[in-house]
C-alpha cells in the first residue's frame, strides 16, 4: 500500500529535474488527489442526503474531470500548463461554488489559497500579486451584484488586511527559505567538490600505500633466496670452526644479523598475509612467564654487548593466555629490538609480566630517547617512523605495526606511553585463560566424509600409543583395518619379534618405557622397511627434523583430520606394497647398502635442485651417473615410487614444511619455490597427498 501511494505522488517525476521542480510536482499531485477525493465524496454525500441539484452535480463532475486532467498532464510532463490549469480550475470552482452552487456558506475565504499556491508554483512576482488582487476582488465585488450577504458584511477592510497580511508573511518565510536553500546548495556543491578532491587524494594515497606494500613484499621475496643461502653457508662455516668458535665471535654476530634480517622478511610477509586475510594462528594455552623468559635469555647477550642492563620481572605464578607461541615470541622480539635500538649504552630495559583483573600484561620499559606525546599512537602505523636522529640512519617502520596487528588477531591490545623521566613503555594486554587441571584436553578433529579404499580390509596396522582414549579414537578411525595395539615401544617390538604380519605402524612420539624415537631407531637399525607414521603434538622445527632423520615415512600433528590420517596411511601402504611387489618381481641380489646409498644421493640431489623447474628424471640420472632404467629399478625397489613420483614426493614434503611454518604468502609463491608454475595444481597435489588443502578453493 505504501509503495502504491508513493508511486501516485511521484507521477511525472523524472531524472534530471531540480529538487524545487520535484517538490512542485509532488505538491500539485497531492492537491489534485485531495480535490478528486473531495468531489467524489460530496457526489455520494449530496446524493444520499437528497441535496444534489443540477448545479452541484455539474460543478463536482467538472471538478473531478479537471483535477484528473491535471494529474494526467503532469504524467505527460506539461508541468507549467498543469499549474496554470490548476489555478484557473480552483478559481473558477470557488467562484461558481460561492456565488451559485453553495452560496451563503462563507466559502469566499477560500480565495486566499490561490495567491498562496501561486507563491509555491510560480516564480514571477507579478503573478503572485496579480492573483492576490484577483482574490480580493472576487471576495468583495460579486456580492454587490448578487446580494448574497448583508451589506455590512463587507463594510470593513478586515478581509483585505487578512488576505494581504497572511500573503506577505508566507511570502517572507518563502524568500528566507529559498535563500537558505541556495546557500545550502552552494555548500553541498562545495562539499561534493571537496569530497571528489579527497577521493582522488585518498586513491592516490591508497595507490602509494599499495605500491609501498608490494615493493616491500617483492623485495622480501627477492631477498629470501640469498638470505637462505647466506644462512646456510654461515651454518657450514660455524660447523667447521666449532672447535675454535671462541676465536671467531664474528660468526655469532653474523648469525644474529642474519636472524634479524630474516625476522624482518617474516614480518613483511605476515603483514601481506594479514592484508589478504590468509594468516592463520595456531592458538594454544601458553605461559606468558615462559615467553618473557625466552625473550630475556635470547636478548641478554646482545644487550650486554651494547652495555645495556636487561632485567626480568615475572609474575609470582603462571599466567596462561590463548596465543600462537611463534607469533607471540616474534612480537616480544620486535618490541625488545625496538628498545635495544633506541636505548643508549648504560641504559636500562625491563621486561615485566603482570596481571590486573582478567588482563595479562607483557610490559617492556626502556629509558631511551623516547617518543614525543603527539606521536605515541602513530608509531604503530605501518611504515611510520618517529622523527629522531636514529631513524635518519635506518629503520623500516613495520616492527611495531606488525606487533599491533598480531596482538589484534589475538584479541588483545597494545599501547605505548612515556617512561618517567625519559624513555618508552610498551604494554601488551591479553585476556587470561584458566587451564583445566588433571583433565586431558579433548582432541580437536574435523570430521569429513571418508574415502574408503576397497583394498584395505586385509591390512594389519600396529598401533603404538600409551593413551587409552587416543588408542580407542584411532581404532575408531581405522575400523576397516585389523588393529594390533601396543602401549609403548617395548610391547610393539615384542609383537614384531613374534613375526606377526604387519602392513604399517602408527606410533606416538612421547611414550613411557620406550618412546617412539627409540622404537623407530631400533627398527631402522634392524633394516625393517615397514611404513611408519608418527603422531605428535610437538610442532617445533627441531622435533620435526628429528622425526624425519629417524626415517619415518610420514608424521602427523595433533589435532588432525580423520581423512588426513587415512589418506596418508593409504599412501604409505601403497608405496610399501609397490616396493615389495617390485622386489619380488625383479628378484635382485644387489647389496642393500648400495641400494640405500643411491636413494640417499637421489634425495640429496632433488632437494638441492628443489627450485629448478627443469630438473627431472634425466637430470637426476645424469648427476648420479646411472641409467634411467637403473634409477627407476632402485627407487621403485626401495620406496615403491617411480623417479617422477619420487621427485614429486620430495617437492610436496618441502611444501609441507613451508606451509606448517606459515612462511608463504600465496599458492603461486609456493609453487614457484618447488619449480612448479601452477599454484592451483600444487594445491590439488597437496590435498591428494596429505588429506587437506593448503588453501580452500
């Protein structure tokens, strides 16, 4: 109903008309509709009250016709003619009603509406005053000839003053309103012009900011490879000089500078991830005291070398927050690096852990050069640098910006305020969490539709896990396999020593009596080739490298997806079965050590050329100085993989390491890092191999 009324009022309104013209059209439409309703109402009213004579019938019908015509003319766009017709119709209608159809009802006072409508519908003054005079004449003159009212009714000039007074008052306010509207229109035009200028400037600033961001990110990508090479060569140099390292303090300084540069590159890449909303935090309950201690121990030698006293004040008990430990450590590292940079020799820097209400605070205080009050909020803006003598020489302006954005992602806040009498205080606040004591955390698992293989029903899995609930959960996932359970490495070895047929082993890393590490070592020393998947909650790089050096076929981090475990297990069994079948088929008598040596050398060469898009089977066999047939036979026998599959497997394992450490900004970057040109194809291969995509499509 509301939309119908709105359409009726807007009859004739078109694009391009001024706001003043639109107002006139709408008012005339409303007035015409009211007049139509008036005519229809009195037709029925006078008819039912038996007061409808011929004169009334004619006037009411003509009223309906003329006001209907006005609406139609408005629809056609004849706006001025419609207003003239409206004025003539109203005057004629009033004249006929007052003097013939409804005489004696004092309707003459309605003549006042004619000059008032004129003020709204017309712009010419002579029309306004002409209609005012005509209305006054129409009020007075007809009575002298028709004797409708007593003579004394017109004996005074009160109606003249009434008409003129009301007209002049309305005209005054109308003129004031028009002047104000013109001023407002001018101001709106200025505002629009200013907005356009600001939009242009904003686009220029945004473009400049994007260029600056892309420039830094591109530089970071370009520098990634040489920094990796420098770091690797420095590591080799440190190993060669290990026995005499006290004579070469430069090695330590070199490694520190490399780490510092590498941290800067990580910051830039992570900021790019934040903009693309691809940065994923691995949040867990962690101790802020431990984070502070680690930062203190890491930076203490550096501060001592510069002659700055670094102190640590921990809270009297452990305070837990939900955070990504890697990113929180980098946040503290950035703040401490900032304090180190702006504090002179002989200065003081304090690390403090505190709690107020439910907020846990990590506070770094220095007595360095400080920051002016008007710049305290700006120092957290990207690429902003405070104006001082140190920043003239160096600085990127992204350290504290990175700190603020990471803390925001953790649901916390960071603020800076002056230290008295000089220096700066950076306070990072987090929401405290209360860890549940003596209750194991539920395993977070995403359940997806499982892709069952028709060939797994006759396979037997040795499950080595000390946690009863975890064993039960794994058995539920592996319900189509035959499961043999062991609670530690000793029990698992006993099962294997009984010559029980086993197709694969799934083992935990940390267990009592004999852990997963020792268990796998014993198996490898015996020359056992069974595929092994290790499940662990330890996500640090050192632990991952340790597992890979043990020779496990794959490892899985907790929490994991069911499909991920099934897919990886199926891959391991398939490769192991393929290798077994190939060994039986070829019935080779080549020494085992020689075969293993070729696999080890192949792996080293593939990893060395991991970025090379043109390094394939032919190049690998040339480097090894063996034929492609010999290479195929040995790789298939040892790994169950063809040379092409072997190279692809190593590339995917390399990609997994990058993904798990959040050291990439895009699929395309990942693809290029392993010599592939298509990021979408890499994502597909990764999902097929590890059971989960790098990024959702």
